[in-house]
């Protein structure tokens, strides 16, 4: 199949799936934060609030787009565009799975494997600062300007520990392309311990992983580093003057950045799509077991439901989960779905940690935030890189 | 005049086009440097000239088959970054002292 | 395909450069320069310099230009006033520039020996590994000197831009 057509098909698939994941990530966040705070979250729009993202999208599209006077029009409209573009491009670089053969076409589950992939992602996250800074400046509003400048200064400051935290495992992996990174983490120690970078000798990169996740929190402006855009601080910061679709664009850019950071952490530190224990010990049945257990939970709750309409919806979900569990047993689809499942499970775990931290921690003050980056994270990153380099050179 | 390679939309790019692009960008950088009055725009024209020179380095590095041009270009980038940092600090100081960013008005010379 | 891509990126670069020179507000000029740098990064990619293209994106377009944009936003001076240059400068400048470009283009065409064209993928020494090897063996001294240079620049910028604490 010609390369261009294959790339187009993969792009369409990635765009479709990622857009849905973005929308439902918001649903997951609201549900998880609600349950942490001992309430229920959205439950009216569709069963268990599953159509809430659709309702939000319709609301945001049909809202009145209020353009304040005296804004710099070109940059006011350019800023959300830039933010979304630079947040979505890394979706094309991330490998979602291994090599597969579908209908006789041998390809890999990645739109394109750039040989300097990780550098490109770093560059694009650096370019994402423009969307934020321009939004703050073009709004012709002191609070927006301050919020925009603070947010961009924060993003630039945390790029440094992030880059150093990325450089340390690269010393052990010796490649810059994502596919090479995941291939360098295949295999198992002693037959059962996976060779992920967080476990790999000569220096398990646990500190780098924590550094990267912390810097990732700050890069995506998430709690506890979200002072520049918190609603009770700077009147929502740089996106104060934006309404309807442009606000949705910033929102989408933030979630896309979150997914990118989680995916890169998975690929770089947690072994990509490789399973947690070898296939001969039965790791091929893990998704089946998990989905089967979820189906069992749904059916058992359907027997004595908390709400009357759950008598209908919960068995439906149970049947759907059973179907997915069965799909993981079919050998033809298994080669495609298993790596995707492991990648999704690891990325989903990190995303859950993002949401969990949002529900739990208070936020940093701005000077505490910057001091944390420059006086603690950056020296720690340098020390980690030095130690890793020393141990790699000595072995 | 040496014979040019076959120009067609599906062939290879003639090598001289890269140098001509570099010349055009350099000339535009010179134009911005000489004709603009805002200090920051003048500084940005200097960066444009440096970028044009980088393109020349990398083009010739391709032609020679060695990557020394890439390394030279890398050093040019590093020096340009350091120069931008110090230059913008100087611009901030000039603005603090003269309250203007126009190069014609920061001159204290008579006439 | 190579020719179409080159013409596209070169066109973007030239249009953004013209925009840089002609715009009155410095922020528009700064964003046009970011456009030039992005287009040039893609042209470097076509010439086989993948590491340099990424360095251009990370260092130049993602850090240096952000610094420019910050300074322009902080100083907030607004549009430039109309330039009051003498008449012969305003009317004679652009044609002289055009003559300069024409002379340089003719020199390039005449005095360079003919070479085969540029195809994407023909140059393989632009990878990070090749450049890294050369940077740390042959060019080690300039590398260390540039790190001292960056240190000097950091100290200089801090000294110049600090507030005097009375």
C-alpha cells in the first residue's frame, strides 16, 4: 500500500480516537474528583453522565462568542489556534503499539517514527508557550497579561528539569526515536522482572521518572502548579476573556498536553506497550480477567441497584464488558489489542495520578513554584544526570 | 553558464536554490536592520541574518558530504542565544533610562 | 515531491521575512520571525540535518524568540511611528536591495560548479549520533568554550537587568 494512503488512514484513526479520549478524559476527571469528594459527579445526562461531554461540546459551540473591545484581533484569534496545534502534533509521534499485520499490510501502530522523536516533542512543548503568552497579552486586560506571563515563565522554567530528566534514561537507551526506546525495554530480568527503565541497571531511573512527572504537572499547568489559571486567583488567568469555542480550544490543549506527558512517561520510563510479566506466565489473559471482573461487578450491582434505572443500564454495561473480554481472546485481534491495552493501562494509570493529585493537593504560590523549580528540581536533575552518566560510563 | 539540472516538479531540488534563498533572507535582514527604528525589530533582523547564514552552512555541509557545517551552525545558534539574552538585557536598561525604543532618540550626540 | 516541499517552505520563509520587515508592531515581526525559523527548520530537515532542525526548533524558535516576545510584551511600546527618512533613502533603498540580491544570485549561479540536486535522505551524517561524536572529539574545545560563554551571558544578563536594592 502506498505510504501516503497508509499514513492518511492512520492519521484519521488517531484523530478520531484521541478526540474521543480527550472528551471522555474530562468525564473521568469529573467523576473521580467527585468520588474523592464524597459526591457523585455528573449523572443526569445519559446513563452515569456518559453523554456529559457531548452536552458540554454543544453548550460551548452554541454559546455567544463574546469578543471584548480593544483586543488585538489577529493575536486574539491566533492564540488558541497555536495552543491546540502544538498540543496535538505529538499524537502523531507516539507509538501506541508494536508491529501488526492487518489485511496483509505490515505496519506499526504509530503514524510516523521520527528518528529524533523525543527532541521534536520537547521543541513542540516549548512552542506551546506562545499560545499562552499571546492569549494573555492579546486580551488587553491586566490580569490576563499577568496570568499569561506567569504561566509562560512557569512553563519555560520547568522545561529545564524536564529536559534533564529525559536525558538521563536516553543515556541508557542510546536512541532518540520512540520506537527504539520501547525496543530497548523489551525482555525480562530473571525471567519475570520487566526491563523497564525504572528497573533497568546500572541505575534504575526512579528519580528521573518522578522528576519528569513533577515537571509534567507544571508544564501542563495542573494542580498543584496551576496558579496562573486558577479561577479564584487571577480571574482565570490568561483565558479570562475567551468564551465558547476558544475556551474549549484551551481546555482541549490542556488535556492533550496531559495525555502527551503521560504517553511520553509511559514510553520513556514504563516500557511502552510491553507487558508487566512474560507471556508464558499468562500475561495475555490480564485484559480478559480485568474486563471479566468488571462485568461481574456490574452484574452483581445490577441485582441490588442504588438507583432504579441502574436495573437496566448496569446489565448493559456488563454485557459490553463481557464482549470486550471475549474480544481479547480471539488470536487475530489479540496481536493488535494486547499492546494497545498495556499502553493504555499504563498511560491511564498516570492520567489517574494526575486527576488524583488534582483532587488532593492545594496549590503552590507562584514564588514557591518558581523557587521549587530553580533551587530544588534543577540541581536534582543535574545531579541525577551526572550520576546516571557516571554509572553508564563505568559499566 | 554551467548547465542547470532538469527543472521539474517531480525531480530533485537544484542546489543553488538553497543559496539563493539564503541570499534573499540575508538581504531582507539587512533591509530590516537599516530601515527600521525600533531597537527590538533591528535586533530581530540581525537574528534573521544569522539564520540565513546557518542555512548556507548546512547547504554546503550537504554538498561536501561532511557534517562540520552542522556543528558550525550549532555553535552559531548557541552564540546567537547568548547574544540575544545579553542584548535584550541591554535593551531593557536602555528603555529604563531613556523611556523610548527608537534608535534615533537614544542618541545623546549633538546633531 | 522534494521540489514542491522546498518551494512551499521557502515561500513561507520569504513571506514571513518580508512580513518581519514591513510590519509596524514588533509582536507581529516577532511572530513572523518564528515562522521563518520554523520554515528553515523544515528546510534543514530536507537537507538531512535532523539534529540541527530540532536544535533550531528547541533553542531558536522555542527559547530565544520566547525571550523576544516576553520583552516586547513587558515593554509594551506599541506600533512604530512612521519613519521620516529622507526621500532618496525611502525611494532608492528597495531597488538597491533588489540589485544586491540579483548580483549575489548571479555570482552563485556563475561561479559554483554544477552539482547534482538535493534529495531528502541522501545525507546521512546529520543524526544526533554523528554530530555528537564529532562534537565531543574533534570540536571539544569550542564546545567547552561555548559553555563558558553561556555562563558569561547569564551573569551579564542578570547584572544588567537587576533592580538596584537601595
